[in-house]
């Protein structure tokens, strides 16, 4: 049995990942104000402290990270930085720390989003950041040592989130959280590295 750390484990995606991986593994969760441990992924010291207190972790999944949604002609630099600092650098922070804490053969799973490959109006920040997350994993996979793997799950809009985001995602077929969770299972329990698994 492996120990899987799910950051964002109490969120919409995180709960589904915990349900799926919890069938076969020990799962510990983390969030800013929820889960077994406290962490803010934007803060590298907080991420470092998480790995120090979490004990042995074989695999880490990140299912969180904030983005900015809004029109380009009104966008400020600070708004664009929202996604860079949170969803991109937050996940990069976790990977940078995880590579030194995970045992041989461990895995890192990050999260992007369907708009990376299907750009939508008002989603300049999300398209840029989600592509950058996938690019980071492609590059990092070449250099990770000791059999460590890194992959990305690219989920479409979840059924549970369809109402909240319906104005952005007209025409998209929402996916079940169980289907999305299986993509995370492939990342953690599979053998590949540097991949993006689409859950569309
Ligand atoms: N839902 C969808 O349909 C969908 C589709 C495609 C991609 N995504 C992406 O998947 C990720 C998760 O989405 P979600 O809908 O599951 O989000 P969510 O329901 O809002 O859950 C986010 C989870 O992460 C934790 N969290 C939030 N910010 C954090 C931070 N800075 N550091 C540590 N933990 C943090 C939250 O707990 P606390 O409040 O306790 O921190 C919560 O457990 C996002 O990056 C989103 O862009 C979502």
C-alpha cells in the first residue's frame, strides 16, 4: 500500500481522487483550511513544511490552484499574475519540493484544464497557465531522478461544477468526477511520465 498526499483533497476534484485512490492506498489530504495538513501552495516555505510534517509520502497529487477569468481588454498585470503565482508556481513549488522528499519510484500529479487546448473567451490567463503546467511536466519528466514520475490530468468541466461555470463553457459536455478520478489513478498507479491525461 502506498501513501498518497492529495493537496486540495476536500475540493470537487480532490474528493473524487481521495475516493478512488482511497480504495487501494492510504490517502492524506492538505488544504489551506481543510484536510489533514495545512498548506498554501503559493508559499514554498509552506510546501516545504508540509512535506516535513506529512511523513512518508510515496505520491503527491495537486488538485488546486487559482486562475483569473476576465476579458483581455480589462486585464491588469496583477490579475494575470493570479494564475502564475497560484496555479502555475503553486504546482511547480510542490514538484520542486516533492522531488527531494518522495522515495524512489514516487509520482507527482498536477492539474491543468480543458481550455488549455480549447481556448475560451475570458480565459487568457487560464489557457496560458494550464499550458504552462503541462509544459513544466513535459520538461521535468526528462530530469527527475530515482524513477520519479510526473504527469498532468487535464479535466474538462466536472458535472458538479457545471452550474457554477456554465456561462464560460457553453457546448462542453461535463464529465463525471469518477471519470476524472480515474485519470489521476493512471498518473499515480501507471508507469508513464511526462504525459497529460485528458478527462474529457
Ligand atoms: N471543477 C472543475 O470542473 C475543473 C475542471 C478543470 C480543471 N479544474 C482545476 O482543478 C483544480 C481544482 O478545482 P476544484 O473545482 O476541485 O476546486 P475547489 O472545489 O475549489 O477545491 C479546491 C481545493 O483546494 C484547496 N485549496 C485551494 N487553494 C489552495 C491553495 N492555495 N493551497 C492549498 N490548497 C488549496 C481547497 O481547500 P481550502 O479551501 O481548505 O484551501 C480545496 O480543498 C483547479 O486548479 C481548477 O482550475 C477544475
